[in-house]
């Protein structure tokens, strides 16, 4: 049966190749796109953890993420208790304040982050994206978009203004000691980093902090570690990186919906193409079908013959599509794609990515693709096969 089906398909090479090629193109597109989307997600999660959240974030119960009111006063004691947990590998205290940056001509609204540079390195990896990894008592780090706005470089000075603890306005000149150019919109556009000791001193915050970011031994166990810490720090609010990054994680959910849409269209392509090819084949071979039935071939065998032809088209389309798709994806996994032009630093795309982004391997998409072709063409071949099955020998032999 398979031998006969192959011979029939090769009788019309151009039509057969065109049919499974259309299916192959759909599968190639699916594998490559899925690899790129997974690469975006993986890169975004890694950058979000390394640049913005850490694995866990601890704040006061009354902390307001919009105004940054509600602070932690007993940080030294909390740090000592946190270090008793073996899964805690890094602790970074931060003080957040709303302020402005100016050069005596223009001003720019910013979020001021007071950090302990040495402790911050234990959780975050900002130093990888800094032009100069130096932060002294009178220095600040600013994002590349902010630097471009003020047309400043390392060694230049800007004024930082904010409201102190008692409500008084504090303004002081700081040296730009580092410019951050990283795959994070908020870091490039909104944040100014200054020494925590300096902000405490000039603002009169008396050692208060806004949050504690924690690095653990396994980011995938963040919810488990949150439960353990919550039992010991009931007076504090603890959130995981998943909860902090719900904005771009919601994009990932939308990505899964898009994945199902792509699969649907691949199946639709397979069904339409195969149905069209086999229906034409039925009408071209009506007399042949009649002859086969006249010499003893049963209706079930006729049905099985056309179904086999359809499945073979699906197998060819899937195998070629997966092979070419995997080769293309391997290139993008190794070398990546430069998205700099499409992802400007001054626009927030949700994902924490920029520059060259490498794709990932998605074995599920490859396995799904291997079965998509045969299954879709199996479904598609049933209609023309059923049509061929119903033809009688006399009806076929009278066909002109």
C-alpha cells in the first residue's frame, strides 16, 4: 500500500512538492518563532532578576510602591536574622525616593535608589553594564537615556533634589561616576543610584530603607523560600520575582495564546493543501479507481490508499520543516538577532531585553511539529478518500 501510494505521489512531483512545502514553511516559521519568543522570555527573566528584583523582595507591610512611603527601620537586626537561612546568598538594602535631576537649566523626574555598592553586588549585576564601576560618597550612577538628555559623561556634575525625612527639600551636587546601559527600561530612563549612606545623611532618614532584595540558591524555589521567610517575618511583606515581574510575565501568557494560533494555522494549511491535492487526484484517477475496483480492490483499500498518500505528504512536510527549522534555530541560538533598531532604549516594551538576543531550544515545539503534519493531512485526506471509496466501478469506467 505504501509503495503504491509513493508511486502515485511521484506521478505528480510538482503538485506533491508544493503541497508539503507549504506545510514545511509553516512548521519552520513555528519552530523559529517559538525559539525567539522563548529566548526573549529567558533573557527577560534573567535581566529582571539581575537588574531589578533579585529572587525575593522584602518591604514593610504599609509600603507604597508608587510613593515609596512606608519604610523599614530595623535593618541591621533583619539582616542578621536573614543570614541565618542557608538558602540566602545575598542581601541588598535599598532606599527609594522620588526626586529630580537637573543641570541648572533643565530638570528630569527620577527615582533615587540609595544603595550599599558592595552589598548590592551580591544580589544585582549592575556593574556589568556600567562605564565605570565606582561610587563614592558624592557620586551617582545614571541611565544612558538620562545621560543623553543632559549630554553628560563621567566626571560631569548634576544636581539631585528630593524631599527629606522631615519634609524639607534637599538639593546637592553629585559627580556622574557611572552611566548604565542595560536591557532595562527603568534603569536606563528613570533610576539614579547614589550611596545609601549619603542619602541617609543629607535626607535625615536615620538608617531607614525601603526594601531588602534577596538572592537565594535557586530562583525556581522562590515561592517555597517566601513561605519560610514569611513565617519568621510576619510584620513584613515578602514578594517573589514572579510577583514583582507580573507585567512582562503576562506577555508570556499572551505568547502561549499566540502559539496556539500558529498551531491552528499550520493545521489549517495542512488540511487545505492536502485536501486540494487529493481531491484533484481523485478526479484525475476516476477511471483508474474503477479499474482497481474491477480487479478486486475493496472500498476500504481504496480509502486506505488515499489516506496513506495524505499521511506521507504530512510526514514529508513535517520532517523537512523540522530539519530546516532546527538548523535555522541553531543559528539564532548561537549568534542571536540584533534587535537594537526595533527596541529603542527610551521605549518600554515590557520585556527586559535589548541588543543581540539569542533564541532558545524548545523541544516541545519540535515534537509537536513532527506530529502536526501527519495528523493534519490524515484528517484532510479522509474527505477525498471517502469520495473515492463511494465510486462504483461502472460509474468510474463511464467517466470521460
